[in-house]
């Protein structure tokens, strides 16, 4: 009877922990997870694993010298004299969603690399998972890849620049790219939250570094 009661208690709490974290196996506290998985009725409804990589910082300038920083160097193929050549795309930045007026920015240079991390923070009391994407200074001695176009990376400067206005831009292959400044997040920490049900079973391992 005691064995059945213990199994029922674990299922009710919905927690299985294996780590050095003080909250492991408990019902309160916050855990910086290396991995986390949530199941409901035997089916996985959420899974997350810490990961890291890199991102690039490119500089664009308008006619007055004002700068914007993006994650990609946007280019397109232009037909010229019987062949195609690679040309920089223009970045059109609109101050808000309501106006048709924009400021044009042109490609200036590659600045350097950032460290990109995907983190998962489990709040046991509130039964929520905070999924965070975070960009920080790239401190490794070697660059993750060879800088483009023979450039030299300055990763400390790249992080300093990205603090001001860093926009995630997809690679495009058109003569211009559109950026709505009021609709596009530019911070170096971005979060989404997942609410967990009372019957959810949570399996996690806390970070050890």
C-alpha cells in the first residue's frame, strides 16, 4: 500500500529531478535546466535542451551616418551586361507600422560574432517554463567560422554595437529588405513562456555549469 501511495504522490506532483540543484525533486523554486521534458497522458508536449552557437553582426548606415545592426548581410543577384553580379540589398527601415515613409540604410561592414544560447528556466511553483534566446559577447579565442569577405572580427565591439539595436533579419535575394522598427524586437534577450497543467509530468536536469 505504501508503494502505491508513493507512485501516486509523484504523479500528482508531476516532478522528476536529477541534479545538484536545490529545487530538484521539490515543488518550489526555479531551475536553470540543461534539459527539460513535459509529458501529459504519456505523450510529450514540450521538450527543450540547452544549446549554444553563434550569430553574426553586420552594420548598416543611413545617409546621416546613423547605424543599424543586423544578423545577416542581405544581397541579391543583379543582371548586368549579360551576366549576374552580386549586389548589396538596401534596408528600408520604417519607424512604425502606420507610415509609408522609410529611411534607407546601406551595407557598411561585418563587425564580429556573438554567442547565442538557448536556455530553459523551470519555475516549479508557478509551473511555467521560460524559453530564452540570449546573445552575449563571443569570448572564445577562435572565431566559429572564417569572417566573410576577408574581414577581421572584433567580437567585443560586435557585442557593444548589438546592445543598441540588433535585428534578426532573414537572408533575402531582392533589391531591398523591409524592417518595421516598432514591430521587430531588437533586444539581446527574448523570452517565451509555456504554462504547464496540473497533470503534467516534468523531467529535468539542472545545469552544472
